[in-house]
C-alpha cells in the first residue's frame, strides 16, 4: 500500500479526513499538512516537509481548485489572476517542486484534476473554463517533457459529482433536471468514481498511458443535440 500525505487549507476538515482514512488503514494512517497551496511560500514549506519525511514520492495528485461563477464581463483582472493562481499555477508549481522526488523512482505518476468545462462550454464561468483548459494543456506538455524521466502525467475531467461543492447548484430542481437531461447515464457522478479513475492512472495498469485527459462525465461530452 501507499503512504498517504494529505494537504488542505482547512485543518479541521483535514483531520476529519485523516481520521476516516485511519479507520480504513490503522497500521498506516495518513500524514497531514495544512497549507494554502495558492501561496508560493506555503508550497515550498510543504515540500520541505515532504523531503524531510524521506518517504519517497511516486504519486502527485493535484486536486486544488475553486471558482466564482459569473458572466465574463463581470470578472476583473484581479479575479483572473486569483483563479489562475489557484487552479493552474499552484499545480504547475507543485509539479516543479515534486519533479526531483518523482524522478528518484523508475516509474512515477502525476494526476491533475481538471474539468469538462476545460473542454467544452459549461455555465461555470469563463475564468474557470479557461483555467481548466490551461491545466489540461499543462498535463500534455509535462507528459511529453517528463516521459524520458519515467514520470507519467495525466488528468481527469469530471462533470457534476455529488459533493459539498456542487450541492447548492444541484439542489435547484430545474437545474438538476437540466444536468440529468445532458448526461446520457441519467445521474450525477459519485466521488468514488472520480477516485477510481485517478487510481487507475496511478497504477501499473496504466503504465503506457500519459498525456491523457479522461472524462468522468457519464457521457456528457459525447452528448449531441
């Protein structure tokens, strides 16, 4: 099994997640580090900690992200900078910091959590869509550059997944019905279904897969008129 290192801004939420995972694996509980990964100094502190642990690093999962949905004309320059820092630059910086540790192993994997909104138009706002598209392209570029180093880089692109973040939007019956209408499988996804796709991209089963963005979307991207 793997040694899990969990990172999040909310220390209390982080501890709760660690406790839940410790119940599943009492002999190998996860280690936690509270940090805002949109902050460059805190990113460096995180990797100082990871290096000091001396556990090795073979898998990096970039799941940092946020959004402020609104019409494109309502975003100020500062909004663009803030969301790109959170959704793209943090992932690029973490990949750069992780690279020396990942390359100590014969085979390592990076998985970036993107979005279907980085592939097609979704009413989540122009900045979010543009930032996720940039993350997908970062994935492809790093996959090509780092393949000789034994590091595979892939992404997943979820559609609506049943989480706290999506609960408010999906609570609107009309909006929920519209989401389901555009999802051939007729339901929203579950967090475990995204996690399973990420796990696949980290396992030897995907050893010849790199530079890919796997949609976890119930068929949403394939749906036509």
